[in-house]
């Protein structure tokens, strides 16, 4: 689980930082455009990593390959259509990561056509960084859709649940992070791979991007 590799860390660092920051910025920007001034008042409408990165979550992401950023706080009561708008805000982060992944898939296609990978010294590392941008942003997009706090999928799940199921909502808030931790530990330390569907989705979209762009 904790397999720190300095070279890999340096190559993945740009993608991790941008992916986390653009993800959180997109939540904040969507909330702001839908009528909630909270993200702007808290200075979250920026791509500055110092604003979005949680030190512990970021360190774990580097060495254990899972982690988190500082969640953007919102006030659903400021929205004109609270349930709909909260769903849109929750989806904004994963959508931003999917967009980033596709843009970098286009850059990889361009790099292949222009043979950037053949440039002496930095051609191969450049290609590796571009590919990491795709992979890491796809992982961020799909991982955040899991229905456990503090991930975006928990907000979607809570909004879509009927109000009469308040006890289930409370238990999700209370134990959701624990369930998420158990799933991650099972993934790493047992043959039980509950995140296999997530991995399959990432691989399918990754291949789909390149098929769409005509890369074989």
C-alpha cells in the first residue's frame, strides 16, 4: 500500500495537483454561479494549490494512492432550486476531471502525431506526464462518485434519497467515511476487490478516449 517511488511521484505530481485543484475549483465555481457566495467568500475560486490541498490527504495520495483535498463548503439554502443545484455542484468536480482527462488525451494524440516521444532527454518523461494526467483525472472522477462521505457521490445519494429516510442519511454521514476506509483496506490487503468496477470504468473510458481520437 505504501510504496513511495520518488521518480513516479515527481511525474505524477503535476497531474495530482491540477486534478485536485480543478476539481475543487469547479465545485466552488458551480455553486457561485448557482447563487451561493460561500466559495467566493472563502477564497475557493482559484487554482492555487495552497487553497485546496489538505496536507494529510495530499501526503496519503502520494504514498498510499488515495487521499483528499479540502472540501468546498456550500450553502444549499442559497440556491434557487436546492436539490437540483446541489446535484449540479456535486457533479461539477468529476465533470472537470473528465474534461481534463479528455483534453490530455488530445494532447497525447498530438504528441504521437508529432513524435514528441522521440525528443532526446525529455520526450519520454513528457509523454509519461501526459498519460498520468489522463489516468489520475479519470480515477479522481470515478472515485469521487462513490456514495461515501466526504466524496461527491455521497451528496448525490443524500439529495436523491426521499426525506422520509432521514435515519439512513444520518447513518451515511456518521459511518460513511469508515465504510470507505474499510473498502480501501480490503482493496489493498485482501483478495476482495470491491473497487474493481471503478477500475474497469477508468480503463474503459481511457481506451474509449483513444479509440475516439483514432489512437490504436
